[in-house]
C-alpha cells in the first residue's frame, strides 16, 4: 500500500481497494495538516474546517486520479 502508481489484480482488473485505502490515508493526512495550519494562523474554526475539508476532498480525488492513470489490463495485448 501507499505506492505512487496503482496496481492491477491477478486477473488484470484495477485494484480499487488499495487505491481507495491509499487515497483515504492521504486525504486524512491533508485534512489534519490543513486544519493545523489554519489554526496556527488564527483562522476561525468553522472556516478552517471547511478549508481543510476542501483540501482533503481534492487530495482524495487527486490520489485516485494518479493511481488510476491510464492503465491497460495486463495480458490485453
């Protein structure tokens, strides 16, 4: 887990389980670091939570997009 590129299963299909797990881990890390950063510069709590949630959502889908890429099924040739 936590690899840069996504993996395929033995049958050649994309391994969504690992990709989703990695994306959740990275999004959680982004949420809490963003929240800590907004707290450090005295941004009000509600605005900080909203900003951290937006950053985490963006990170979640960015990690999935990077992992999914344009991977062809193994053995498709």
